[in-house]
C-alpha cells in the first residue's frame, strides 16, 4: 500500500541527547537492550558504553541504529551471540536531532553500484560482478528561511565540512538513517515570488532502513 509524502520529516544530528540507562542485555543477533521508558524511536542513532564482561569490547563504543522498539526495549545490529557481556549498568547515548524546516520536496537516496566486467574469452555473453554500493545523495527543495534552526545547522555543517547523521522519517513512521556531508546549498528568487532554496547531501557509507513495527 502506498504511503503519502505529507508528514515526512528530515532531520540532522546536532549533538547528543541524555544517556539512556541500560538495565539488561539479551545476547544474540540483533542484540536486545532493556531500558525502561527509553523514549527512543526506530531509526535513532545511539552510542553504547559501560557494558561489562570478558567480551564487552564487542559492544562498547559501537554507534548503532535503533530498531524493533518497544516501550522498554530496543534492538541494535551487533552480533553478541555466545559472548560474555553484562549490561546492568550500561548506557545508550542518542544523537540529538534537529528537523530541517520548510522542505517542499525531496529526492533520494538514489544509490547505485559499479558493474565490474568479468567477461573472458570463454564467455558466451557478457558477465559482471556487482561492485560496492554507492548510496548516492539526497536533494531537498526548501522555502528559504534563515531563522529555521535546521537550515542554520545545515549551513554550519557545510561550512565546517563535517560528517553528520541524517534521518528520514516517513509518514508511516518507517525510517532511513545515514551519514553524509552537506555538499550543496543554494537560494533563488524572482519578482513577485518567494525565496527558494536547495540542499544536496552526499551520503557516505550505507543507508539503514527500518520499517514501522506497530505494537
């Protein structure tokens, strides 16, 4: 079933939120963490710390995308199967998000992958391997609003040339989370019109998709 675009929001990571106390860990793949009334959502990004046990290095300092959220638990894609890890006094520190305001339309992620030609003299047709995925970019059209905190954050990120976390939350609460750089930023206007703007975000590494899972 199709979902409508109205209600979609795009956010950029602009710091750290308050750490969530983790009171238990269920080992496996994914790893499920218990944190009472954590308030996290699918697609949030957290940094894990203060886990104990012989294999604690497997999970400590990992930056993970949250999924399978319930009121008191969430999962992360860290394989802790068969490990010795305890989490009765651990923490998950989330990225603090700032919404980019006044978006009128967006396009992307628009990734592709290289084709690696493996054809040889014994081939009877062209043969290929798939290269590494290139997740491409995302382009935003905006109503130019310099007072918007999200647009201000985008301007600052482009000037600083720093890698940032981004999250798209679609109208059905599914998400796409990724890291990227603000590659392009422009504005335009005309007589008897408004100031429009455009933002281009170059995605680096992979995009993590999380479906909304009603409870």
